[in-house]
């Protein structure tokens, strides 16, 4: 698992290099207006409507996951390098699409690879590795670029510097894929269904339907928030640019503590309770920032970020793994990213661009708060938890048989 932890660290560092300041870069140096920024973020999300399910399908169809990841990181590095030299809005928009094509499948593919590797290890050695203990390395990696870029930005470096920083971490991620262990594959039953089809049926089965609907609202909310939070802190809250990434990553730092606490929280609140808590924090953060736009509140609003990440990015993939069999363990992550994350990212980013250009940046936060409130209500009151397979087996064994 050491190489996989390193993979999570490096891949999230590549993402953390660009995400906090990407819209500030587009606004200042790309010459983009708010509607064009929303379009750029939407174009980066368009590939999530197809590529994650296709790539994770390849992984479930015996194409080496490590090689797929290597190609994705190489493509991302080439696209970001070209974007660094781009001076035309049309070319930059096209590059956002191709960056999304390479990047969007990385995380579901890594998640599926982890669960396959962990299941193989559990069957072989009887040792269970929990997802949060590996995911926390991604959180740590996301923070690192903001620390590395703080001093150069403080001394007047252009936000464009985020692009070569991401390229470096993408190339390191590419190199690390060659150190990942091989996962023994389960032989598929002859005539068995297509993995992505099985995954889609599991995702919208009665026991998971409300989870999927609630998460769709949550990711629509997240898309409206993250599309313009950098611009909001810059132009409305008047936070100096070198501090924008630090404020955003204060929440990510707290995320580390929340991830470490997750076993304790799960024992008391269960996975559904953690998600409900995180969604409540999401609503609160957006309302605070919209009604009290000052630097102190911007800092305080990050305190609930860790629980929000558990609700959006940790809890759901653990629920999905409970729905999956070995035959579509990768595909269910890809189908979920496509059907829920992809749809929300495209529609949410377009809506955010329209709202910001028409009603101002604050309107995005109010829209996001409304959407996250819908998600909170659906998850809290309509979704019933999906128990772990071990619990289902134990209940089946302990229940008296009926003849």
C-alpha cells in the first residue's frame, strides 16, 4: 500500500496546484469574463459524462489500471504545458476540455484500484485496509502546492505559476504508476453482464436511489461554489491573492483531522450520520460567506470543510463499494462519477457562470446553499443506510431459517 499512498499524495498535489486559483488565473491573465469562466469549468467537466465509465470499464475488462493512469497523467501534463503558453481564449477553452478528458477518470480509477487491491489483500492475508487511511494521503498532497506557491505569489509571481507546478506533480504521478503492485483479477463468469451496466443498476437500485439523488444536489452545489470561490475571495472579500490558497487549504488541513477521526465518528454516527453532518456544514459555510463577506468569516467558514469532504468524497465511495462485487468494483466508481459528478459539474458550472455574470458572485453562494439544503433533506430523511456486506452476512447467519 505504500506506493498507492504515494500515488494518492502526488495525484492530489497535481489537482491542488491548480484548483484554488484556476479561476483567478483565467480572470486576470486569460481575459475571461464570468460567463466564460463558467463555460471553461463546464468544459472541463464534459468528459465526465463519458470518460470515467469507459476508462474504469477498461480496468474491469483486464486492461492494466496502472497503464491507464500513466497515460492520463502524461496527457494532463502535456495539456497543462500547452495551456501555460496559450494566449487565446478559444484555445484555452479547448485545452480545458482535453485536460478534463485526462483528469476526470484519475480519481475514480484510483479509488477502484484501491478497493480491488484492499479486497485482494483481505482475501489473501485477512488484513483489512480502510479507505480513509489511504485517502488522507491525497488530502495531504492537496495542501502541499499552496505552501510551495505562497512565497512566489507573495513576491509578485503571476497566478500562471500554478500550471507548471501541476505539470511537475503530474509527471511524478506518472513515474509512480510504475511502482504500483499488480492486482490479481477475479475471473469473470462466462456470459456475465457488462460491468458498467451492472454498476448502473446497482447505483439506482432501491437501496441506493435516494443516495444518488441527494448526491446529485450536493455536487450541483459544490460546482457552483468551487467554480468561483477564488474570485469571490479576491473580488468581494478582498483577500490578497497569496492568502486565497492558504485560506482554502486551511479547510483541507482540518480535513486531515476529520479523516483521522473517521473511524471514531463512524462508530458513533455511522456513515450516513457523517454525511448528514457534512452536508449541514456545507449549507452553513455558504450562508456565512454570502451574508458576512469578510476575511475573518472566510477563515471561520473553512472549519466545517473536513466534514463536507467526508460527506462528498469519502462516504459515498465507501457506500458504493458496499454495492459492488469484484466484477464491477472499478466500474461503479466510474459510472457514479459520470452519472452524478459529471452531470452536476457541467450543469453546475454553467449555472454558476450565468448567475455570476447576471446577478453577481454572491448569487452563486445562495444558489449553492439552496441546492445543498435539498441534498441534506434527501439524505437525512429519504435515504436508508447501506450496511456493510459483513453486517449483512452476520445478520443472515444469526437469523433463524424459515422453511
